[in-house]
C-alpha cells in the first residue's frame, strides 16, 4: 500500500497534484521548503531521468 493511501482522502488527486508540482518546479530556481521532514529541508527539485531528486540548498539553515 502506498503511503498516500494512509493519509489522503483522494489518493489519485494527491498523486496528480504532487506530479504537477514536480513537473512545474523541477530544474527552476524555485526554492522548496519541505514540511514534515527534518533539516536540511530547503532546496530545489531537479530531474533525474524519469524521476526527481531534491537537492539541498547549502546556504540555508
């Protein structure tokens, strides 16, 4: 079972929303601040083949 199914009322909508966010902001200068994750949690999304990676912004606390 995917984690989204444990906490999302509409898992399919959640999946589409996450994918749209990643497609829109990957490989841009947009800083992303992750919620519910320990520091470091500020960085950028970059494409990694057919997936994405989170790259930490070194100069953020």
